[in-house]
C-alpha cells in the first residue's frame, strides 16, 4: 500500500484524483488543505490542515510521512516550491506538481516540453503576488527540477473543463449564446487544447503511480478546437447563434476566458510515447455542453 499526500484535493480534479486513489484500494490517502472547504470522498481519507504558503505548516505535513507520492496541485511560486523542496527532502519517493500551458505564453504552437526548459530556467525568490500566473509556474518548476533531491514530474495542462468547473468558463459561452449576450473574442481561428477534469485526474493518477516519467509532461485531450468550432458546437446544441464582437466593442464584462490572440495548443507526444492514451476532446465536449444547457452542470 502506498502512502499518498494530496495538497489541494477537496474540489475539481483534485477531488477526482483522491477518489481514483481510493477506488483503487491500494493507497493510504491523506488530503492536506487549509480546512476551509468541506468535501466528502468515496472512502476514508486522512486529513491535515496545512497553509501551503507557510513553510512551517508545510514541514509538519511532510513530517507526517514519509510519503510514497506527493501530489501538489497548489504550488504557484518559487518560494512555495522551495519550501516544498526543503520540507520533503528525504521524505518522499515521487513528487507530482500540477503546472500549466501558461508556462509557454503565446507564440509557437503546438508547444513542446523543451520550449520551456525548467532545468535551465532562471528563478529567484518570489511570492505568487510578485509575478503573473505563468511566470510563477515557470519559476516553481525551475526550483523543483534544479533543487529537489527526489524525482519530480510536472503536469502541464490547458484549460480544464467539466461539470464541476467552479470557474464556469465553458458555462460563460453556453449561457451567453442561450441568452443572446455578446461574446468578445480577438481570434475565432485560434486553436486551443482542452482537457476534462476527469481526464486530468486520471492523468495525474497515472503520472504518480503508473510511470516513472520525470520532468515536465504535457497533457491534454487529443484534438484541438478552434474557437469558431467550439462556438459552432454550442450553437448546434442550443439552436441559437452566437453574437461575437471584437473585445473592445463587447466590453470587459463580456470578454471570453478563451480569448486567445493566437493558437495555444500542447504537443502531447511525450506522454503518448510513455504509454498514456488520451481521449479525444470531441468524446466529452458535446456531452458537457449538453449538461450545461440542461442545467445539470
């Protein structure tokens, strides 16, 4: 039986990951959060109250080990990464960090892992408030891969969608099309990668327990969609036309969370070569749109 710690596991794909581990029946699972969100799981879990931004608090969680696997879904800065390196040194067999497509910025697409090399990327002391989201993740990765004395893998994922998406990014588009509200978009031809919350959890589970793959690893559902194709899918399911305007005309309140200036797609060949088989984006996207339309998500 593996002893697993999940930092941030009470909602969305973190909660799904915990339930996958529990259903497998081979792990002693501990969930560490600030204790602000109540969550029920599909089996018994141990719970720790941890302030991820407080190194002393994080060290206490590490001392409750040693841990076979640590999943870190809530690391956003080099300071938080450095605290984890110090806390878990000698106390973890494998460390899996959740990272993001945002480390690549816009430009080259599809993005390959070596486009941002965390083994060489420069980092410095800093909190999450000192830098934007993408830079915080870039530097956090750099700290882990340059400083940790234990194996680390970083899952780089695009926008995660699901019926449990508390940010309601796909809901934004479905609801505006249903209500005839304008959507501000800069580039309808831009392609984007997506991944479902279910597949995100499954990939995390595999990355921790099913492979010894290390370093940054891209993960997304197979097949990119242009923004125009996504809107067309919603139009077909709702029977209504999208009203699309340039962002400056639509106003800030109607700017799409998918409003990318150019294609933003992940190359997932590294994970495929290691044996992971991704589902296709169109295997789940239409059903999710339908759930939102019916008020079930």
